[in-house]
């Protein structure tokens, strides 16, 4: 067979050569090469557009499969990272005239332009594959882009660089000689997903994607590498250093990595030494690559470099390194200068819609009467006698901070809108024990100094970035582009020969400014260390993310907290919980003290006790259980303490404190996070488990929803097995579409528009059935309490908004059941080893009569809804007319055994609507 001469051809060949081998996997699913080929074939029609394709989603299986489809079908794509600021995403799509966006995780309201065309690639992966047609690689020109790279976005408007098919093909083929791939090899994918996923995929290897919570937590990442027997992973040197630091000797001995590739920053001897000592069996490779040229060179690091920077090897044959001095004259070997490259087949064509920037960076120079096109890398480097490159770091117009690129001119232009100065020089420097920090040096005259004093309180010399300026800049810039310090000077130092700014002569920032004694708590101090700033700059009322912390900074925060508190911390908590609350959680200073675990009385275990349904189950169980029995309530600390939240629910329902016992734990930790003796004691006294906890959050992606649900259910099933307890699981009508039926009391499968919540319930039902644990699966619709509406239920929200606006959507129809009936049903004798399914849904949905109605669009324009809810209803209008029918033979029979009341009593629509109308009128009178 003729060897393919394109990346697309190599992917098609791999799909046909390794059909039953795993191509890519994440925590929730795996794709064989055959299934990947089917998915690619199904995307042929959506990818028929001749415009650039956007792929929205964090690096993962759906994103990787979508990118492979774009390559095979000859469509250039750009990765739209959900972590980018909204303005940056919109600018990228506008700049590239993106024709369609493949959705790999749900977008937040407004995150993508409202007029853009989208296709749900993630849902397509969940659907059974259609009969496959033969797959062919679309022919493309070598100069056509294979994908686009959007750079840092220092001004909010990133530069977009097309990478040519030819450059990618040559790069991948060249690197095979250094780091070959083959069938059965497992490659972990870091955040540099685009470049790294096609290389192994073309050779039959398997990609493994850790989720964000795992990827940025060194301890969890180590467990991930061990559990999945990962052979290779790429890291930035900064993160690899954090990873090695967090490894204890025992875990390090079990790390299966045979190859580590470093990319993005200069590699120090300290890091080489740590790697050779900690992971001696992992070959360490130093890769040098640039967006504008793709890969350049790489070398294996087997010994310390000494005084010189570590070598990155000789450039690949299609690139030639050119070192120039400040007068654009070639430097002899061993002399440091400004690194450029030439190579017609590798250099990009320039930046899209940026002719000035293209001319600045892609330069035409003449040497020995030969004119050549060079790319200015922005790196300081030198060549040794063998032709190998040694990279010293960034020079003036480009900086590197924790692996991120910062364009100094763009940053200066942005800051000129908020600061008065005549000249400026951004710089990255070590600041005491704070590590690398971005510093903005600038010269200002008398009038400018007065203006800066008035606006930001700046004085001569070093100034910590004030919170107000930081907030202004974070609205337009990525967090890593916001300077930690501003240094105001009369004039910038000049080089005595060139007359240009002498960056090496800039004054150092005094570390004592940041290490001054303060009364900050350990969490604030750790956050300041992670962000390279003073504790006084940290606002305890905000989360780490809200004040500019990025994922890599959060790794440092987690490691700092683990040093102090000697316990691991969840990535999501570290990133998103207000720091003052995080301090309470880490020091166990909750709003009320949690009692010592007293697991001696028999009873049941309830999850989700502080939720709408869980509170009613708790109330019912407290009334119905024998006097010597109690309800054990599994509750975790969040923004409010677990004890306070649980006691509030108990007081609301009139439950005596002796009828329940709080279990301070969490679903997504082994043994609920309990000590072994406490877990054993709890399993000895519990005979039933009612699992009501669920994640219902429009901002949580489908993958995250599935992941959280699976981890929680795994923990619950393990407990049921240990306690020999039966399980009552609250599922949902979301496992079926809102239209059609009758839907059976039988297993469900995902469909095209299935939500993440529905998919999580379907997966949970299947896991329960397969577990062998005696169980009951109870599917519920929305639930109502006549006296206290559930403020988070979508139909309660619709009714409240309609009453406030005096208009209801036409043909509003939905299923809704009485929450007290659901609680009573869950606690009845309904379990068996066969895990029966009960559709606890009345035959008759709730409909409106005698009210003013209007079209869906007119109604949406007239009511006041949260943006997320409005977007859901706009995207899924069937929600307003949910008229599905459900079989309920098993549920009706169980209800008859429980009570003499007819099954229809579980939903009294007329009474509910009358009550809500009265409540709305009463509220209107009071306002």
C-alpha cells in the first residue's frame, strides 16, 4: 500500500488497520478506531462547509474525535477553549469567520455568539453508530491549513495562526524517529491537546484524557497514570516540577511512564536532577516548538547541563536556525542572539488579518546577496559547534510565564488605556520565594505620575497591583497577563551600545514587600504564594478563580494547602469556593461544630437530605421509623456548613434533633471520606439507603455530570454491598424525551438531545441493575410542595415568571408530582434483587385553563428569567409542552400496596395551580 502523504491519510489508514483497538478514552467512555471512523463518517454532512470549524470544549474524547473528523474531511478547525474569556471566544470566531461550531460540552449563556450555527458532537458520540460507509481522506493542498492556533489574547483579540497540512505532516514524520508510537501504547494528553493527539493516533496508539480535576491535581494525576498504565505524557516544565514535588517515593515507584516530554519553557538542571532521581525509568525529552513553525527540535536529557541551558537538539531538516545580533547580523556558534528560523515548508503564512504583525515577525532579510524569509521567535538562544540549539529564554517582545506566551507590545497597548506613561517594558522575573511574576516597568513624567497617583495610588518605585486595577484588567485579559507589580521610574535604563531599553538592568522587585508580616490566614497566604502577590492583595470574599487564579496556579495552591493541612483538597473547591469559606473548610471551623460520629443506632442512610426531595424523605422517615431508629444524613460542607444546612432543613420540617444523625462526608470520596472505623460502624447499623443526591446545574458540562454521578454511585453501591443494605435510587423522567411514549418501566438509552442530567441518570440506572444490589429505581418528574415551591424547579420558575408577567406560554403542559407522595413511595417496600423500575408519574399531565396565553417567543420576551433558564427554554421549547406518556403498571401496583388512595392522587394539578395563583396574588399585594 502506498504510504499516505498527509495526516488525514495516515488517520484513515490507522482506522482501517486497527479497527478493534482502543483509539481514545476518558473516565466515562472509550472509542475504538472503528467507532471513531463511524463518528467521522457521520460528521461528513455537517462538515461540508468551506469555512473554518470551531470545536468548543475542554480537551477530551469528544474534542479529539471532532478534531480528527475535521482533519479527515479537510476542514481547518480552531479549538474554542471554554476557559477563554467570552470576548476572546467571540473575537476568534469573528476573526476566522467560523462557519459551524461542534459542541463537545454545553456552553454557558452568551459564551458563544447567538447567531452561530452549532452541532452537538458529544450527543452524536452517545448515539448508536449508523452503518458505516468507506472512509476516505479528503484531498487538500499542502499549503491549506490543517488547523488554526489562537495565541494568548493579550489584548482580548488573539492572533490566529494557520498551521499548514504540509508542516504538520513533516513535523509528525520527523518526530517519529525520536519518540515513536505504536499499537497498544497509551499516551496521556495534557492541555496542549491539538498538537499532541494526532501524532500517536496516526500509529494505532491510544489517547487517554484525564479530566480537569485530575489533570491539575498532581496526586490524582499520579493515580490516573498508574490506573491506566500510561506510557507517555507531555508537561510544561513548571507543572512537571509541581508533579514531581508532590510524589512520595512509594507512589513514584509505581508510575508507569516510560517517556516524559517537556515543552513550553526553559528546562533547569534542578528539574532534570529531580526527574532522573524520582522517575529514573522515564526517558526525559526536551521539545522545542512554536505555533508559527510547528515542531522545531528535541533532545533527550540524560545528564545535567551545567552552566549552559539544556540543549533542545538540532532543528529538523526542513528548518534552519539563524541567530542574529541586535543589528541583524548572523552570530557565530556559541554567541547568544535573537533566534530566527527559515524554511519554506514549515513557516506559517502569517497572522490572519494582521498584516502589520505579520511583517514584524515574519521578516525578509538579505544575507550574502540572498533574500530569505525568517520568523522571529522572540527567544534568546545560541548554537553550539554541533548545530544544537540552547534556548536561554524570551526577549523583549515576547515573554513566557508558567508556559503562557505574553506579547509585550499588545500588553503595553492595553495598559496604555488605564495607565499614563511614556515608555514601558513588561518583564517576567523571580520575586523572592514567590517565583516567576509579571512586572510592568514604565517611565512617567510629572503629569503622568500625578494621574497615576490619582487613579491608582501609584508612587515612585514598586507598587503592588491594586485590586481595582486588577479587576479592570481581568475583564479584558487572561489572568496570566495581569501584572503582579508596577514599577514607576523616571526613565527606563538604556543599553550603552544599542541605545535600546536594557531589560537586564531593570531594578529587581524587593521580595520583602511581599513577605512582610501580616495576619492573613493559611489559605489566603497560600493563594498569594500561588498568584505571586502579597496576601494583602487577596480578597478572602472571592474565590481563587474570581481573582485571576488559573489552573496551573491552582495546582500550586493545592500543594501549598496540603503542606499546611496535611490532607488532599478537591480541585473544584480550591478553584471556586470563596477563600474565607475554604479556610473554614480546611480548618474545620464550620458555621456550627460537627459532632463526633456516633454510629450506634440502627437506621437508614439518606443522601441529598438538604435538597428539596431529600428534606421531605427525611421528614417522612423521622415520623415512620421505629423510635430506636434514626436517619443518617450524608452531608458535605459547601459555602455554608453541613451542620447548619442540615439543621435548617430539620427545623423547616419540624424534625426533632434526636431523629437524625449527620454524617460529615462526601459522595465522591472513597468510604464517603470517613475514617475506616467510622465507615465500618456505619455499615453495621444501616439497612436501607435512599439516594436522593443529584447534580442539577446548567453550568456543569455533560462529561462532568456523568463523572460526578458515576463516582457518587460507585461509592453508594460499595456501601450497600458492605452494609448488605438495599438501595432506593431517585431517577428522572429526563431519561426519556419530553414528547412521545408511552415510555416503559424498563432500561433507557440516550438519544440525540439527551441532557447531561438525563445521561447521568441512564448510566446510573444501568450500573445499579448490573451491580446485583437489591434496589428500586424510581423515576420522578418535577416535584411540588403545595406550601413551599421549589425555587430550583424549572416548572415552578415558569409559573412564577408567568404570574409576574400576567401571561403564560401557549399549550403549557408538564408532569409534576407531589413530593410527599414521592417520599412516602421511596420509603416503602419496593426493592428486589432485580432492581425494578417504577415510573412514579401520573397519567394526566398538568395543563392550564382560563388564563391568557401567547406564543413561546412572545412569552420569552415578556417574562423575567435568568439567562441560563431563558436559553434552555429557547433551545428546547419542548420543555414548555412536555406531554410524554409513561407506563406505570409497576408503580401503580406498588402504590396500591402502600395506600388505598388512587394512583392519580400523586399529582393534583388543579389544586397546585390554584395554590400557586393565590401565592402569586398574595406576593403581588405585599410588593
